[in-house]
């Protein structure tokens, strides 16, 4: 069946995807698909605290926070919160052991999980049905296929992340003026995906000097992000706006939306920027951009994943398992400054061709 003729609506569905920030943006189109087909169905989404802050205000879904640091006490608290409820189906969209164990506390008639090839950490013990087994899918499409055991297909990808007007006003104040902004979000939570500070600085200086771009640094409040931002600023020869640690999770999407281009490794801001409709210069060597790059447009990404597979695994990317991460020391050095400058120039040419300055 399709969304145009959906099967009878379930009374209540539960989605389980705890983290991370980028990954939960991939779930939002599935929420839209379910709401479009079954507007009266009660949707409950169990997710992490930071992810809930990002998605607070998402209409048509009850967000239930699970504190990932709470251990068994958190599992008991969830069981108590859901006492007396029974879902028609649980969509178990995370294969990590913690999520698998947590899923046992969720009362559901149907328990739908990943196919065997993508399952791990005893995932198969906690589900009774599986999504279609497909290789070569982007993460967002894999999550979208959780609609299929319910009789639906995700035929449209729509985010419309909930961004308050106040957040957009704040972003407009920060990124003011007529010149386009290059936003650099330099850090992934997976540190081996991160690029060298002096290389970010070189690309930023090129954008500023060759094309008049203004540069802004964005990131969280961790010591790594502060240290990386300081190193980029020290290496740059042109000025940059430093917003590292100065925005909230509700302001972040508005800030990313305001930029002309976002340069980042495979990270949460990559996927949030994509969801907000902003072009992304993604830096890929440790992960495959076809699987986990910006979903809507990867024309401005640097892709050294095949080079990484050959160097570190001794085989081309086409011969390794789909989704293999090559998070090895030095892997991101395969991405050169020239690679990123060339990607930036592709973006500038595309922007000029479309009539933007």
C-alpha cells in the first residue's frame, strides 16, 4: 500500500531512537510520513535528553526522554511511565545494546527492528519483525523503511524542524549583513572523523579572501570543541566570528539555516543543516557519504572514503561491508585543503549560476 491508501490506522505507535543529534533528524521524515497517513494515531518517541531539546515542539508526537546515564533506574522509570499502556507496534530503530535492553520495557503487540545484516548487540532477541533487507541505503532511507511493515511507504522526505521565532531572530542578529556566511562546525563526537585545525583555517581564509565570505565557528561546550576552535582562530589570517559554546540546541538549526554553506565532518550539524535546507561541504574519509552524508545534496562534499578503504583495509570501498566505518588515526588526513577548496569553488559556481551572490 502507499500513503494515498493507507491501511487501517493503529491506535498508538512507539518509536525508539535515543541518539544522536544527526540521527534523530533522519527519524523526523518518518514521523511526518506516519502523521500524514494516520493523523489520529498517537505517536510516542523515546529519545535522549539533548535530542529532545532539539526537537521540542515537534507537532503530533509525544517526546519521552530517557536519560542515557541513568542505567537500570532509567529503565524502571520508563516502565512506570508507560504502565497501563500498550502500543500497537514498537519501531526499534537503534541496534545498540542499551537501546535493545530498553526496548524490553516497552509494551507493544508488534516489535519491528532491523534486518539481520544491520542488526547487532543481540538486536534479534528483542524484535519479532524486520524491515526489508537492502544494501546501499542512506541511513535516512533505512529508517524510512520502518513504515513498510506497517503497510506504508515513505515517498516524501520532509523535516520542518521546530525552530522558534526567537531562535531565528537571534541567528539573524549574529549572522548579520549582506555578505554570505561560511559556517564551520569542526567537530564530530567521533574524534577520528575530525579534520586538522590549520586545514579549516586555510579554507576559511580562501573563502574570505577570494570571495568575500564571512566566517563563523560553531560548536558545543566541550573542551575539545573549544580547543579546536581556538586553534582554527589562531591559524586564520582573516577575522572570524566565534560562536562556539554560545548557542543552544534550539538556536543551532536557525544558525545553520542562516549560513550560505556549512563545512563540517560527518556530524550532527551536518544533518541538521541539511534538514534546514542549507548546503553542506562535508568532509568524508572515515565514513561513506553515500550512507551518512547530507541526504539532500552531496555535490559539495569531499569523498575520500574509497581511498581510506584501500589504504587502511586493503580493498576498495565497493568490496567492504556497507556502513563500514574507517575511524583510524590519520584517516582524515586523506582530505586535503585542495579537496575542500575545490568543493567550495563548486558551491560558489553553483550559487553564481543560480543568480545568487
